[in-house]
């Protein structure tokens, strides 16, 4: 079988057209749980009266069902760096390989070198732990370099948690042994029926997916025809006639063409997918540990697949800094119920944190910042979910100054991005372009991702490489512009002062982004909305609270289906200074959370913080987000 690299297809689509579009419009620049063996289910909300059932799922991601990230105390090895220019990879890997499960490889303060294309692989249920971020540093000195797009001679990540670095199949998934479902896998249920359950076993991580069923449809943007499913769950970027800088396929190619974009982050033409864990098998019935997040249809050739290697479970990386990786810094590849906690990731090429073909990964109290190459094309993403990765928890962290702060590609089902500070995404040689902030898009397939309690300079869903569906944004603050910061290419980026910068929007959804929900959010900033409009478009050129169905390629058409399928309920904005409700929804009560039973413990850290911190119906609309307080105080890992 072929070995397919899954690190990054350096494909840049739409960038030239986007930059040309904004330039034409804007003119010149103005310049605490113990280790647990058994799974103890934790509460999670799966009903709420203002969200229709098809938009809702049971969000209980990451390590929540196991009582949180385990606290491990047994140390199997304690290592100090070799010092000087002596590489440390082999010695650390030997300690990992020899470490009994449930124990810790402890690294002292100092800088450990991971050079010459080597990387550490955490391949079992242990913890790799440092003395703290900024104190223990894993560094590649022959890898990523600031403001350079080229990797070193032997590109590789610094750490891989999981079964492998590369896929062993002809696509990016390593999924094999696929069997057909004999009836639909119904959203919200736990069991499916398959034609043949041989080869599957309890505890196994598996892939559930379906074929797109796409064909030529009338493009709702008026560009002739587009390759999409008749129900619009899947929209590929392939047009007839072709659209330059937008389409991902050669004229003779389709998403079913081997080697095409149809296999970048999924099995061929099967981008709607999610990873599951098998709880039990009885005859032809396979039961999962968590519910199905969207219906997979036998009529769309829905299938269940296993993987070439078992997923690595219960592995963690904690309390250290990663820098210089030139194929990402930390990757979770074919991993499950694993985590990164108190990890700083900086100066990387590709992704700061990548989660690929994995299940229930948790990133928490992280600080990912300053990728070396803030450009579209995959080289400068802070966080990436891909290849069906599901039920991921990204919580209480900081992501700033990268091209994409988060990209979700054919993945994300049942995932939560909660209580993070996410700001200052940009393109280094086009600093005026305001990139997406809170985002679960950038390839066909993402669905049922929850964004709760975050601060983002905006929330959006891009249509680069295709569409995303059923995203939920709840109790976030979307400011509309970025904080002022220094561009790595030189100069200052100041959206408030530089009129050319845009598109300025608090909440946007690009064309083909359907059935998303915004509830309980606060948009804009008090006393700072002069010149803004409530509903805007890219072609209109004005800062807008809402920009729905927009497109950045001339003639900048608007997809009216986006507005028609977007639910907006109980959001407050500082332009109209009102809370706006959906008149068709009787409930005016907003729960505190859609995935937490009560106040998270990190809101009691430091001097303590009010929760929910975003309160659109309260006298005080915005309190303090702990992650932003850490960033603003210059202490990203110490709560003021």
C-alpha cells in the first residue's frame, strides 16, 4: 500500500481573487481528576427549547466522559537536556518506549533539541510532561524559521501523539475494511446495523461516513452550475463554467477522481464523517459509546470502516513549550481520549496543534501564537481538525497571530470550542485582510460544532474548498475587528484606524454555509460602532454586524439561502443596543451553557470571574473571559 503524507496539501485557492476583490473595494492602505480506568458518564445537554433537534447534538467532548484529564504522579523517567548542540530525541523516545502505562516521562527545565527530521512519538497511555511552558522547551533549530515559507531539509513535527505520522492508504484516513450499513445510522441513536461485523470489536475506534451524492446543481450564487448534493449538505468548489482561483478541480476531474481534492481530508468523496468508539457488538448491530451526530444514509452508501492500526488512547503532553516544527509542532494522529494541557506552541510551519483521524482529543490551557508564515495554503494554521476527527474539546486557551486560528476540514462532529481567546488572524503580506476568527470550516464536511463562551474578532464560516453545516455559536463575544498588533512582515495592523482593512463583520457566513445558529451572543463594542450597518455584504463595503451569504470573488454575489437557513435568537449588538429574538421561537430563556452542567472550575482561578461571562439579556453584557485576562496581563499560563 502507498504511504500518503497527511501533513499539508500546500494548495492556495481563492487567495488571489479574495485579495484582488478587497483591494478593488477598499482602495489604498492607510497605513482535577484522578486517573480513572472506567468511563463515568458526565452530564451533557442534549435538549434545548430554542434549537431544533436537527441543529442540536449531545456535546460531551474530550475527556469529559472520563472525569477530565487524569492527574498522573508516578514518574518512570526524569531527564535533563544533553545541552549544547547534542540532540535529545533518541533518549526521550527510549524513555517513552520503556515507560509503563499510566506513568510520566518527566523533562526538567531547559531546552531539548529535536532536530534532523526526528520527532517524538507518544505511542502508549503515558504522559510526556515538562517543568512548565517557557521552562521546558522542545525545539527544532533546523526547521521553521520566522517569516519563511520553506521547511528545513527534513520536515517533521516535534511530537506525534498517536499510531503513525503518515496514512498507509491511498487517502489521508488509513481507513480500511469498509462495510455497508443496511439501514440508516440515525442522528441521536447509538447503534447501527452493518452487512458484516467481522473485523470489528469493542473498544475499537472506527470511521462512519457516507458518499456525497453530489451532482450538478444550479448555483444559488448565479454562477451557472456547482457540484453539490441535492439536499445541499455537501457543496464542493467545482463550477461549470469554472471559476478561476476558486475551483479545486481540473476541468476533467471530480471529487470522485482519485488523487483529487475529494481525498485530501476524507475517503474519496466522503467528506461527511465522524469517528466513533465501539461499545459492543451483537450480531450485525454495532453500538457506539456516544450518539451519532448526523444521519448517515444507506441510500448514500453509508459505511463503517476500521483503521489499519489501533488508535493510541489515554496519552498526554503537558507543561512545556514547542517551537520550530516544520510539519507542525504537535500532532494527534489516530489517537483517542488523549490531551495536551498547559502547552505553548509557537514558531511553527503547518499547524501549531493538529488533530487528524482522532476521537475525543482535548486541548486545554494552551497558548498557540505566532506561526512563522501567516499565509493561506496550510502553512500557518494555529489549530486544525481533519479526517473525521470528532468530539474534540478545545477549552480555556489562547490562539493569536496566525493565518487561520482554527480550520476544520471534513471533521468536527460533536466538538466544542469553549471559552478561548482567539484574535488577530491575518495574512502577512496583505495585513488589511481580516481573516476568520471563530471558525469550523475550510473544507467540505464539518457539522455540529459548538462555539461557546469565546472571544473572537469575528465568527465566520468560509467557503474555501467547500461548505460547513449545522454550526452553533452560543454566548460568544464577536468584536468585529482585530486587536492592534505588529505584522511579522513589518508595520502595524490597526483595524480601528485603517479604513481599508476588511471585511469588518462581527458574524459572517460565506456562501453555502447552511443551518447555522447564533444564540445569546454579544456583537461589537460599546460606543465604537460609528459607520457600521446591521446587515451588510462584501460588495457594500461597510462594516456590518451581520454578513450572511457573502462571497469575495467578483461580482461578489450573495447566497440568499444562507440567511434563510440561519437561526438568530437572543443576540445583543452595540449598534442597535437591543436584543433581537426570532419571533417564531417562543422561548426567551437562554441556558447558561449547551455543554456544561455548571460553572467551569477555571472561572474560579485567580481572583475569580463571573459566569456566564457573556450575558446579552443582563444589565452587564460582558464580564471577563479568563483566557483573555491572562493574555492581556502577559501571563498566558497564570490567571490574574
